[in-house]
């Protein structure tokens, strides 16, 4: 798993390919990706350092996709699109700019839990979850304190329904407690070399501020690739719904996805949506078509409706799949 982090971090040549098609890429952005530092307007000032092992890989492996133009009509403030097989960046807009990511944070929560193991472990919903959900007016599955679920069932609620009460319950058990769990999330981000990624919650809720949990388009692609290498994660985020019958310790639940890209765009196999007032609509996605797999994200799509992120992602994917491949 760890080699994926080095392989997927943006290299100078790959970003240069994407920059040719990007509306917001420039020479300064390329230097930043190669290890220099610069402030990002309107975001947290951060340092992006690509490990030497990543910088050494300067050409994609395998057939090269010929990049022509850029996707049109994309309203997201930042984003990226990459070919999974080769690591070639096809399009980038603000690829190294830090932005709030909303519920995409749950991808890291799932990764930390999957690494710890224990999918069949039974976890009791804590009493404190009710006040937590109410305080932040969070998206929730309506978990009842005292009920018992397996870790895998809670992961499904968290990733399909984007349920903050499921994320809270898992973090409380695996920390133990939220502060300890968030520390594990940030430790894993550092271990993976995601130097411009930071978490303050297991669910991406905007506290203590709207911009406290953040990442970059480039680093989210790395995180997404690593998470998707886990078969359990991959299978869950591909689900449009999940029916959990009443069982020992819990009632009946029905989890349904709010990812309209997954619902409507052929070939999409995941992975996670998000929204807060500060982040706008965010979407980390992966899709397969004609033997080609593309992964990408859009951050900061305007709040014009629940389809905003999906609409931007669909435009990026359709453009990317239309590009020709050589070699």
C-alpha cells in the first residue's frame, strides 16, 4: 500500500502535462509541485514537498494519453484528473492549493479503521452521539444510542449515507475518543506524505472553523487510490444503497447514497461526496470505461444544488475519456 503514496504524488513532468490543459496552472505551480513553497491565495499557507522517490519518476509508465484542450464549463474552484494505470495527470486546476474537503474526510477515517482491522467487531453507539449530531446539524443515519453494530455495518452507513453519527461512533471506538482518533488520521496523512492535508474531525464537519479540515486535489487523489486498494472499501463506495435488516442489538436501517455521479454516470465505481458552506460541493471519484480507469476530484463546486459536484465531475470525466491514447 505504501508504495502507492510515492507513485501517486504529482511529479514535475506529469503536472506539466496537466498544466497544458489546466485553466489555473502556471510555472509557479509547477515549481511548487517539485518541492518549492508558495502561499495559496485565500487558503492556509503550506509547504508541499514531493519525496525524492516520487520526483525521480518523471515520465508516465505505459501508453500516454494525448491531452488536447481542457474540460469546459467546470465551475469547481479546484480539481484534478489522473489516469490510474500510468499516473499521468490529464487536467489540473489549483492542484496544490489547500481547500476544505467536507465529508471526503471520511475516506481517511475509513482507511485508519481498515488498517486497524476488526470488521466484525461489535460497537455500541455512545449516548454522546445525539448531542454531537444536533450541535453541528450533521447528516446522520439516525443511529440510536445503546444499539450495537459491526464495524463493517457502520462503515457502510458512513460511506454510503455519509452519516456523521456512524463516523463519530467508529472514531469513539477506535481512538478511543475523537481527539485520539483525529490524531491517528493526521499521523497517517503524514506517513503517506500528505503534507498539505489536515483533519480536525472524523467526518469533515466545519469545526472549529470552515477551513480547519483541508487537503489539495493532488493529495486527495493519492488518498483515494490507497483507500480504493482495499477491497472492502472499494465494494462499499460502489453501493448505491444498503438495506440493513433488524438484528441483534439494532433496528432496521436503509442507507442510500447522495452521490449523483454514482447514480447517473456510466462506469463510476465510487468514491465520496461532501458539502459544507465553506467547502462548497466536493467530490472524489473514480470511473472505468473501455479498459481505462480515471480518478479525480473537484473541490468548491458552487452551491447551485446537490448535483453541482456531480455535474463538474461528469464534465471532467467525459473530457478525459474522450482523449486518445498512444503507444
